[in-house]
């Protein structure tokens, strides 16, 4: 990554925007192979995003905030997202049920993003956490995970 290090919240917001744009592209897509390609990318982006949140961001934030509500709820939401991802990943689009799963995943992601951006992120900004350092750790882990997911 040749870009300047971002703070943790900026990195997560950028991820949210990428996934939102991928869902919009999916809605506009008409060809099956295009939809499959977009779903694959959505699944990769969400999987990596969830993993860096769970491994690095959530534990650090939960400790700093002494949070017993926001982070546990976000973790439960991640479990539901992962279950939906498992139902669509590497599956050929096969009609209404598949499309419904993508729609539900999109809505679920929007709900999760809204809660993070309106609830969790403002509280995190009020802590003494070094968000740039945290962002650098997350960016490095994200790069590692994305590299591992690329076909050899």
C-alpha cells in the first residue's frame, strides 16, 4: 500500500464505502458472470473487513471503552454476516432465493455500518487510543489477508 497511513476509523469507513459501491454495482449488473464476480469481491471484502475488526479493532476498542454492549453486538452481527456469506460464496446465482440473500446481506451490512459510524466510531474518537497506530496495524493485517485470498 503506497498510500499514507490512515487512522483506524478512516480505514474502516473506506472499507464501508468500497462494499457499498460493490453492492450498487451488483444491483446494476445484468450478466450472471458479472454478478458472480461482484459477489466474490463482496465476500472477500466483507470477510477481510470483519476479520481485522475482530482481531484488532474490537478488542482494543472494547478495552478502551470498557464496552459491554456495542462491541458484543457488532460481533454477533458479524456472525450473521458470515452465515449469509457462506450461503452465497462460490454459489452460482440461481434465482430468487440467491437474489434475496444478496439483498438481505446488503441491508444487514448497511445496518451494521450505520451502527458503527453513528454509535461506535464517535465513542472511539473520544478515547486516548492512537488511531493512526491502530490503523497501521489494521492496514498491514488487511494487506496480509487479501494477499492470502488471491489465487496463486
